[in-house]
């Protein structure tokens, strides 16, 4: 059975600073590596590389974007190669913009193990950097408005914490992480409860200490939500004129109520949506449709 190693103290500290649980990250990394090995060994590396050989390699971006996940990639290297047997040098920081060809990290480790770790490290680094890159595009479009882009729960199963961290690296905000840390009263809840007010009051009576957001799809629904006492309202599938009307109604009747726009939003219209005066824009594509940032690992020295 493949022998996994603990991560280096520096890697643990970097993961903690990123708001990630090192033990959860390591557990996931081990699962991903096991998936690659399927209970065996890296037969190509074992066959072609002498057991005592060590190499230095660089992680470099082959396209422009925003890097995210460097300490996660380091956790893969540490877990597979051993924190004492490997050395990771950071050449960029999570959240940095990188140009094509830009090196983001350099690693020295046993060659066999480094190549065993390569694909898992690149998959995670590329995925997270893709999320950060797309989020930064949205954040840049909203620059100059009061609106901030937020993610959703439309995440890859098993990668939610990593993808939501990547959103933060790209300049976005996180919405709820799960079903228990915040109540989001959506259209089906409203229908089942018998109306906006009934749904909102039912949730508030049970969980008075957690944030509650309620979804509406009409101005009448917004008025009902504000009257019920909502302090955060998701206005779903409103066109630009309706968003402006919702902001005006909020300003007159619900000062302090925050509005979040969602439904069919695109980068092409992001600026216009932000200029309506909404506080947040909910964008599922940040995590469900982000294109992986092409990052590669190349050996530059073999000893």
C-alpha cells in the first residue's frame, strides 16, 4: 500500500491562513491520490526513474489568469513525497495575476514521487485557479459599483471549501457553505409554506440566530418580504428595469435591507446590473462553469 506522509508545518500554516482545515485538505488529497493509484503504484515512474533520483520542477501558468491553491498543491507534494524529503518554494501568492509562462512555484523532491503527485496537484491548482480567474473577471466588471459578486452552492462535490476559497482569491464573496449556517427561503419553500411572509416567519421563529435570506420573483414579493422583516432579499430573474424599481422600493420602504440579484446573469451585463444599486450578484458559474487555468509542471533539473 502506498505510504502517505504528513504535511510540512509551513504548509499547514499556509492552509490555516487561507481559512482551510489542513486535516480536511490532507484527507481529500489522500483520497484523490488513491483514485490515481487504484491500489497499486505509478508503474511508469517506477519503471523509468531510478529510485534515488531527485528533481527540481516548476509550476508555470500557460495562460493568463489568477492563481489559487498553491498551499493545496504543496499539500499534495508533502503528502506524496514527504515534507522532509521535498521543498516547495512559492514564486507567487494566491490571488496574484499571472501572465502566460509565469512561474508560480518551484519544487524539489524525489522524481518518482514528484511525478506520482503531479496530476493531482495540477488538477487542484488548475481548477482552483480557474475559479479565481473567472471570479476576478466578474469583480473587475463590478468595479466602481456597490455590488459584490458572490458564489452559490453549485460546487463540485468534495471540493466546496477549495472552490469557495478560490472565489475569495478572485475577489468574490462567499454565500452560505451549507444548509445549516444560513437559511435561504426559495420559491419552493414559499410555495410549501403558503406565502413569503409565512415562510419567512416560520424560519425566523425556529432559527432566530442565523442569517435569513428570502427569494422573491416579483416586486410584490419584495414588498411582502420587507414588510415581514427580511434584512436580505434575493431578487430572482428581475430585468434591469425591475432591479432599479426594487432598489428604489427598498430605499424608500426598507432602508438597511440588502438586495442580491440572481438568475441568468452574464459578464456582458454585470456592470449594468451593478449600476442598478443591488448589493450582491449571485453567480453559480463561478464554481460550476469555470474553465480550468492551464498550469503545467516541468522538470528543470535532475540529479
